[in-house]
């Protein structure tokens, strides 16, 4: 059974780049035909899909964030990563990684989430 | 872009009563709709996919219905552990996009 765990800095300065990693256990990220995704949730607010990467490397991003987002896969470490550039306080959120089994599918399972605060 | 709208924002229900949550899509999503439950400090948990199929381990008191643009999540008899925030989500097949509703909080009346 696949399990996910987010990791990365909990504090990022405004204008810098937020970088997070999701480590996959219970299966190989390169051999599974999944979409590996990132979702965020600002404190007290709802969920926002950030983007997803197919195991082949194709990426799909939320149009509202597309200009600042890069998602990549590191098969040697069984991880996928999120980079969000030029962050502001509005990017403060809990960031989740999650899996979808195909393009037209739901997110399951999810990681536990990690809080990233943007502040100087 | 498909916009998902949930109503009401907050639903006050007594334990043992039925709760009915609504979700509307700005354009047809067929049956490509999921429901999630989120409790404070926890990641969302998948309840329903395909608009009406319960995920593994989800109690039968949770049921989903609808297609196209109108969807409903019904909790037949609220238990104490069901008080939480519920999100609907559409998953478009191509190009892959995923959009969440803003959530409905189910609170104790």
C-alpha cells in the first residue's frame, strides 16, 4: 500500500522559492502509472490543487499558479518535488502530496501535510 | 475552468439526524466527482468517488448521488465522529484538472 510523506522547510522568506519533497513508500514511483500531485490549504481555508506529474514526466498545473510552479520526479530517491517561486504571505499553507490512479480520478492516499509559513 | 460551489457553508445537525450536503459544478462533470471528509489537523479522507461509490472502509451511512452539475452527499444518521468539514472535488479526464468546492462544515446543533 502506497504511503506518502512530505518534507521541507517550514519557513520561507518572501520572494524566495518554496521547495518541498514527497517521499513514496510501499511502491516504486517509476513503475506505477499514477499521477503524483500537490494540494495546499491556507490556514482556515479550503483546498487548492497546485499541480500533478504523470510517472512518465508529463506535468499539469493549476492555471492560477502555473507561472510559478515546477513539479518533478526523482526516481532514484522514489520522490517527487514541488517548487513554488516568488512566494508571498498568500502562499502560507499546509501542503499535501497525494496520488491519483489516472487522469480522471480522485486523490487517495494523501500525505499528512506540512505547514509552510512565508514570513521574513 | 470548472467552479465547484458547495452549500450550505455550515450545517448544524443533532447527533442521529440526517445531513444533506450539496455540490454544484459550473459545467457538467458527468460522474467525475469525489467527496472528502477533513477533521482538524488531519489530511482529507476519501469518502465517495464516481459520485456514488463509497471508498474502502467507509460506513454505509455515507451515500452520494447526482450527475452532471448537481451532487449530494447524505449522512443518514450523524455520529459524533462525523462532525467535520466536507469537500467535493471534480476530476476532469483531459486535460487533467482537479477542482475543489469551498467546503461545508457539519457542526453539532
